[in-house]
C-alpha cells in the first residue's frame, strides 16, 4: 500500500491524512494537536489512484467520499466552493477562511477526473465533477488578479480545465483570459509581484505543467509555455551554484535553507543532480512529482556555474503604473558567497529582505539574515530601505502605521496600538562554529569559517529619543547583533502616535582575512526624512520617514 510522506499518516477511521498541526494563520488549531488536512488528503488520493494496486484505489475512493462533503456548496454562502484546511475546522470556524482552498483542492480533483476517472464509480465521479465545478465558480467569483502569484496561476488552471471538461465556455474563456493577463503583467513588471519566492515560484511551475498535461486550449498552452520559460529564467538568475541555495532577497519564503523536496523537484527538470545537496531534509510543504517539463537549455548551465565572477544583478520586480521601478533587488555572487537585498520592503516573517550565504568550509555552509522582532516574533509593521553595491549594504529602518503584528492584515489592532515588552532589529548568522564579537561601540563581527559579516551600526531612535541599544547574543550555531528599540515592562506602542523611530546599519560580507571599512554612518535631516550616509568603496545613502507612514 502507498504510504503518505512523513510526517503524514493515513487515518483508516477518518479516511483522511492525519498530521501534526503547525500553522500560524487562518486556523485556530495549534500544536501539539493533530488534525486531518483536506489538501494533503486530496494529494494522497492522487497517489493512490496512480498505483497499480486495487487496494490503493479503494483508499483513494474513501478519501473522496470523506473529502467531498467538507466543501461548502451553497452558492449563497460567503464560503461557497471552498474547504477548510482541516476536517475538524470548517471554513466558517476559521480565522479567517482561506479561499485558496478552492484552487488547491480544485486542481487535484480535476487531475483525478482527467487521469483516473476509470477508478471512480459513476455516482462518485459525478459528485467529484460537481465539487470541481463549485470550486471553479468560487474562483471565478473571487477573481484574484496577477498580484497573487501562485493563486492566479492555479485558479486559471482550474477554470480552463473545468471549462474544457464540463463544456462551459464561460469558465474556459475566463481562465484563458486570466492566464494571459498574468503573462502580460509579468512581462510589464519584469518579474512576479511576489518576487523570488522559492515556494510560490515552484507552485507556478507545478501548476503550469499541470495545465500542459490537462488542457488543450492553444492560447492557454502558449501562455503556459511562455510563463514557464520566464519563471525558469528568474530562478536561474537567483541560484547560487557554490552553496546550492536560492539567493536573496526573497518574498513569500517559509524557510532559510532550500529543502530536499525542492531540490528533487528541480533536479527532475534539470536532468542532473544539484551541485550542492541540501543541509536538511526538512519539508515545509511537500511538492508533488507532477509532470516534469524540462528546464530550458538556455538557462540550465546557470544552475551549475556562474557566467561571470564576481557578478552583481539588479532586477526590477514591481513597477509603478507609469513604468517607474518600485521594487528592485540586488544580488551579488562569487563562487563561494552570495548576498542579496530588496531596495524597500517590510519585515514580515515571509520576507527575506537581506539574505546571504557562503561556503564556510568544504562540508558546511553559513547564512546571514536581517529580521525585526516584536516580542520575539517577526514584526510586519516595520520597513527597510536598502542600498547595496556588491557585498555591502546600507539599511535604514522605520515603522509603519495601520499594519498587523505577525501578519500584514489578519491581526491588525483596531486602534493601531500594539503592546510590547521587546522590540528589536536582528542581524543573525547561522553556521557551524559561528562567532560574534563586539570590536567597537558601533562595530561588530559575526563570522563562520571562510567569511564574516562586519556590521557598522548607527543611532537607534525610539519615540524621538536616542537609545543605546546594540547588543550581541548566541544560541548553539546561531549568533546575532541586536539593535534594541525597547526592552522592559509591557507598554503601548502605536507607530502613528510616536515621535521618530528610526535606525541604520551597514553590513559587509567579507573573506575572513579582509579588513572592513573604517567609515562610520553619518546622518542628517532633510524635511520629514532621516538621511543616512556611509562611505565604503563608494558612497551609500538611504533615507527613511521620521514619522511612521501608512502601512502598504
């Protein structure tokens, strides 16, 4: 019998996958609970139907029998067409419901209908078709735009395939137009709005490949081919052969190291093993084998060797309506190291505003990441402005008003007031044998093996006052330098009502024996902006608002 991927298990009694709860958004369920996820159960049904063993087909049918009634099918209901994440928690009980589950489960049901209809009795096949159609109309009603990268692609696949399978020209025309709009937006901006995401980009690849397997429409197939080629070029540009890592900056990222599941997914399309195997077998979200579409020959070599070294790439991901660049990433590469940043970005836990890797020894890697923590968790209502040249980055920090705490929208306090006992910037370095030293009041070194991060710090201002807050810390293989805005008794903290809260720091990623810049960070005021300036192999300058702007 086919077994689900670890740590999943099949629950015979419930006829669904069972796994430990490990979520922070949408669901009210919390660890150490176990629950029965709907998406993973639909994926296991596909695996079962793909088996030659009739015993597995029986399991697949049991999963569908249990899964289909969990969908909201009343077209007048707010949650029409979707499932809850877990059987234990229907959409109306979630916090809030996730409309993406029409997309995630819809594509899986359509694949079952396309590839394995012969394993379904007529009544079950009819109910599966009805569920897929409900999902498609839910997607139509929601009408996600190109800014929601993976869901825009996935929903287009559901509607295109449903339109063809159920002979519905409205769904087909909508899905085809949605995919074309996604292609046009990508070509205008130069990248996916949810930029350089190891998770979302691979989901886009997976769904476009699924479309090429399931759909016949010539225009949709042409757009899918073009989007696939574009996505591969973006991945190749950000890949670092020397460490086998997906370089920064990143959006919609759930982990700091590439995992084995993603590596195997890419290897199946590259046709050869990765240059460096991952350090961890940790799997955040299992990726299905899918229908591998070969990586274009034009970019395949880039995964195994840098074309030029050292090299630096700037990439515009998001433009204003008039074509003016808004979000631009800079990524620096040598054979041994890489460092990337985004020119402007918030500090949500799904962002990697500054991210770098290096080969610390023949058998180990190290990484550096920038975070901003509120009561120990990544705080979304803060933002950075970054200027990078090669392996040096000057960063200015400020807060924003009207955003959430741990999530941009789901946990926004009604009056904008947070309660904090700890609020700090964190530059952290992870690697075997990591060390941290304070070299001077405004100078720190974080080192692992062959390379080091040298951090030059500037003044921290909290509510208009300069606070003496730069400290160091260590835990196992992780070391850090923290800029502490506040630590003490719990107090109210509303960015919109505070005086200036700003900071600056300058980072250098250097070989272990190279001397850092000797220049300090200078600062000045220019109207409502705090301007930071640093002279190190050129002039770096960033400015941030002194009073918190509206969160965007």
